[in-house]
C-alpha cells in the first residue's frame, strides 16, 4: 500500500505488540490516520492518532480525542464505523493517543461529489436513508454528531452492487441531556454547521444534525452548497440570515416533495425543521 510521507515515523513500527503500521493514509488538522495490520486477529484496521505535537501542547485536546472513542463506543450500528480499541501510549517523545477502528475500503461522499457534482435521485435516496438510520441510532442515545459533512461519510461497494454507508468521526460529538447543550465554542465545519452551532450560548440538540444533513442533501441534488463564501464572517451571516436558492432552479426535475423536505431541514429555526431524522 502506498503511504503518504510520515512526519511521525510510525510506518514500519508495531504498536502495543500487535498493530503493525503499514501506511499513513490521511493527515488532518489534528489527527493522522494509518492503515495497520492487527497481528492477533490477522485483520487490517485503521488507527487514528492525535498528532503528537498537539498532544504534547494541550491536554484538553487529548481528552477531546479520547472522548471521540467513548462517544463512538456507545454506538453499535451497521452504518456507523466500529471502534475496536483506544488508549494512550507513553513514549519518550510524549503521549501517543490512538483510536483503532474497522478498516473501510471505499471512498468518501466528498470524493464522489467532487468527481460527479450532482448525484442521481436513487443514489441520493440510498445514501440519505442509511445516514438517517445511523443518526437516528445516535440520537436515540442522546448523541449529536455536530460535524456532519461529506468527508465524514464513507461509501463502500457491496458484492451485490449496492452502496453501504458508514458515518465517521464523532470527534466533536456531544452527549446531550433532554434540555440540550449550550454552545460554548463554535465547532464543526461552517459550510455544514447549523445556525445554532454558529452562535455562542445557543441550545444545541439532534436537530442541528438534521440541518447539516439538509445541507448535504442540497449539495447532492443541486450540485452546490446552499451557502458559500470566501470569507468566514460572510459565510456565517449567510447561514444565519439568508435563504438558499430553490432546488428546482438548480435541478428542475427535483420532485416537489423532496425539495420541500430539504428546505424544511434547512430552516433557521430548529422548531421549524423535521423533529426526527426523515
């Protein structure tokens, strides 16, 4: 397997006497994802590590990273990535915090949209159906994802030719009580964040995920985001105050009921959205 350039020199090492690191496959703002071989069960796994320089500088981020494993560990569903192990390794250079997940051999929804632009209605329905099923499971356990976006959805080809969907990265997911949780920091990806995520002090619950999924549906059907800007302040103002272009303008053949549903999901007021996953 081809590997990205590994700044942390983990490729070729064996962690905890069982995870043989084969390749660096992804590098983000906080974490790196490796492909590894679990020698005990002879199976490929994905290992996500918090970048060591970040772990060394901020203990709070280590705790946030470890919370991802705990939140995801509460969820067992065929459309949610399966977390198998998590912990810390104390090394001479500092703490290596890790999460071990099932290996997914596929592509992200972001990759699919970058390549194709708009998706067909049948494919959109199938992806949305499985995403909604995953999120309904999370919401039933009072878990809000808070960072839904195409890059956090994997598409896997099944032997029967159909697509299997896996929702990833509950890294900033929050366990909320019946009254919701107040936003203490702006988190998530602004293009997909709900209006309440962008306002400090707002109450946030599962309906925030419904908004984010509405943004994703709008892009899958219309071929573009409902709101976009080169500057973050303007993007936030669009999310808070603007009405998106009607989907039928971008896709004249969109069924009226589907257009209505998507625009309801994009309501600024959480009370005006569908109250459960469609």
